[in-house]
C-alpha cells in the first residue's frame, strides 16, 4: 500500500534482459543446435526427449550460469530471500519459414523462459495484412476478461504484451502464463533455447496464509 492507500494486487512479473557479450556464445550455440537438429528428428517439437542444458559444453555452461543468475534476480524481485533449490530443463527451437508455437503454457514447472540465439533480419514480402509480427512472442493477461472494465488510460486495457526478440535476449516468466510465438516469415531460421525452472520441493516453499 502506498501513501494514498493504493494497493497493487496480483501482478505478473516478466523479466527481460539482454546478456552482455553474447555474440560469440550465440555463434557457438547456433552451430551446436544446427548439428543437433541434423542428428535428431523433431528436435523442436519433441522437447521432452533430451535436455540440452545438461550437455558438457562451454557455451551451454555459460548460458546455464546466466539463466540461474536471472532466476536468482527474479526471486529477489519477489522478496524471496530464503534458499530455493531448482533444476533447469532446456530444449532447442529451430523455427523455419512458417513455423510457430501455438498458445500454450508450461505445466509442472515454476518459471519458464527463452534465450534468443539467432533472429532473422528480414522477412518475405507477402500479400495480405500489414500488422503481422513475425517471430515475436506474445503474453496474455492470466485474469480472464480483466480488460472488460478498462476505460481510457487504464493500464488494464491491453490483454496482450508482445516482445520482438533480439539476439542475446533472455525472457523469464511464470510458467502458468499463456504465450504464443508468431510465425517466422523469413527464409532464415529463427534459433532459440527454451527452458523450465522446476523447483526441488521443500517445506520451506509452503506459504503462510
């Protein structure tokens, strides 16, 4: 509550940051994922078959450290200062022309995120709508129809938040949050690495209500 008695209820926290000096690591990660794609059928869609973050590879270890640091910062932003233990589960995404990820969330995990490795610099000049957002990711208000009562200048009027990723960007959000990845409309592949933060359950996690 602030000095005017205003209480902000039920926020949804999304963390967005660009990792410094990511160019060199992205070049290595891109090559690694392309190799895995050549060896593994349905690499992107069969995300449960392997965990790329378990690979003993210098670029993967670097990214894993960056993800863990971001998770710590996210938890601190929620004033969660006690010890929390988790595991990371990650999978690679290669989105070619027309590929997209339908509206979904990530059950059985606490936080989820994506790290962007390679983003196409141009798109195909296609007929039709001019409001397409190729390669973007959209997040949706988890409170159904909360914007129905919004009036002018009310921050609740937008039920969708869209991010246009850039290489080196890391996004982190609550796993319950529904999101949609817009189609890639480039002949270049869009390469990213998504992950879940799965808590090692502990009595310390139980809330006091």
